């Protein structure tokens, strides 16, 4: 099993509503350019867990636009800053 941990692409400056911060054009390009890198490391991605924050959702969207083939995905609040990432340790 391969596990990849990736943060979102470059996002706009911190504003009052942090969950709604969007990717900058650079962040979109960063995410799209990671797709071939991930594709070279493994043949397929079985599952992606992504936070509900806008910039994380946009990062996954841009990875797919870049050609990343994802079999399944799940949005979880366990990956937001106040979440509980410990649920993924086992």
C-alpha cells in the first residue's frame, strides 16, 4: 500500500472565512502539475480523503484536470485544522 499526503496548492491570503479560501492561479497550476508526478509513482489511486475546505476541494479537482485517475474519494472534516487526523493512523 502506498500513502501520499499532500497539502493544498497556494491559496489566497487569509481572510475572515478560512474554509472558503480559494486557490490562486499558481495553486491551480501546482495541483495540476502534481498529477503526472503521482501517476509516475503508482498506477492508480484507490482512495483520496480530502477536507471540506474549498482550497482542498479545488486541489483535488485540479489534480483530476491534470490527469490523475482517482477511483474513489471521500470528503471529511477530520482533515480540517480543527479535525482529528488520528482516525487515519490505522
